[in-house]
C-alpha cells in the first residue's frame, strides 16, 4: 500500500490520520495539548492530504511517504495552540497550520538530500527510496502549496511572516553548509545557524496564531518569542540526541552529524575544552573526514569527559525557561498549562 493510501486509510478509520501518528499522540506529556487541539489537528491533516494531491502521481506518492511516516507535528500544533490561547474561534488557523507543516516537510525533503540521509523517523528517507532530483522537485511543490495557502488567507501580515521565515530557513541551511567541517566555528555562529534553520519556523508558527486572533503587538511578540525559544531548545536537544540516543528510539542513524562533519554545540564545547591530542582527533575526524572504527564512540566519550552534552542540555533548559516566561502575560487556562507541557517535551524528549 502506498504512503498516501495508508494515510487515507488512517484518516477514514480513525478520523485523525496524521494526528494519530504514534510518536506524537502516545507521547507522555503531550496528551493534554492533543486533547485540546486534537479536533483542529484532524482538520489540518485533512487539508494536508487534500493539498498534496496532484495529477502527477509521483508528487502525492513521494510527499505521502514523508508525511505518513509521522512526526511530532509541533509546528502546526503551535499555530493551533497559540490561536486557541488568544481566544480565536474562526477557521483560518487550520489552513495556516497546514501551511506551516508544508514548509517544514519541504525543508525535510531538501535537508535529506543535502545530508544524504538514509533514515528519518525510523523509515527510509524519500531520497533513499526515489532519488535526489525527485525529492528536490517535490519539496518545491510543497513550498508552492504553502504559498498558495498564504495567498488564499489574504493577510499580508501572515504572508510576510511565513515568507520571511521560509527565506530565513534557507539562509540558515546555507550557513550550516559553510560551517560544516570548520572547527573554528564559534558558539555565536552556531546559535545563528539554529536560530535560522530551526527556531524561525517555530517562531512564525506561534506568531501566526496570534495574528489570526487579532492580538495586539505585545501579545504577538510574546508568542513569537515563545516559539523561538522552544525552537532553540528543541534543536539543542536534537544535537545532543545525535550523540546519546538509541537509533531505534531516535528514528535515524545515531552519529549522522558526526559523520557529516556538522559543527554543533557539543562539538564546539568538547573541542574548546580538550587538550592537544583531543583537538587533533576532532580535526582528523571532522575537518579532514578521515574516520576510523571507533571514532564515534571516542567522540561521545570526549563529550562526556568535557561536560559538553550536559552543558548543551543546560543551555536548552535556559531557552525552555525563557519560553515559559513568555506566557506570563496570558491568563491561566488549560491551553496555557498544556503549552507548558510542550516546552517540557522539547527538552525532556528521548527522540
């Protein structure tokens, strides 16, 4: 059965389709927010399924492969939740949450090509099943669908927010590309990369919910900053998991960042704190890409020895605490408490 057929079957059988993806719906700590926005998320799933259709059969087949593989759906959930937090009772947030998911999915297709990844969410990546050309072009198709949704919404502010986010994400990916295998990369440069390539879409997703609710600028800025801080925490933990998670849980090959020469915060800290022999190891493995058996295990051991993984988690907790403070101006409510769960998940998740 094709991914699209599986997705259609799930939607018809459960009414939830993507919303019932096991890595989101069954995750302790996220069930509360799913109960609140679950009905809206089901509608988002139907929009996604409808909008990725095309008479060119390869497009829905390939797009369906990555969509049906599941995912945490944190970005569209942010749009739905922020709108709900602001008391919005219309429908625009559903289409725009689907738009956010299309932008995210398009970037995943392109990222897997750039990274030459073989696994995502525990299944073969689209580029491993098809080829790079198809993935790039279908990613472009999904970006186009996202812009169609923005235009149909009719808000220039929404269009400006999401289009600017799309451009920033691309800049962040290019910035990461030029810092790859470069151990002179500073912490500031690394934070600029993850702010652009990851946190910006979290920021825009939350901000759009406030925009459709007609919130004043201070509330809109608070929710945008809330999303950005979650995104920063999320990426920092992602970078830790690449050196500490089990592959079966993580859903991708552990150590991919290391093998690709990506300069993440754990690497920066371990390199900076290491002695001459350790620094020579990092240069050989990452800059020169002369990898030997056991290098990943040694890299992990050095990160533990230099406190790099613990330090990175603490940085993530700092951003998580900042995210929680962004909610102080909103009245206490079930959705505000559930957003706190989302913050906790970004830091404490095992994958």
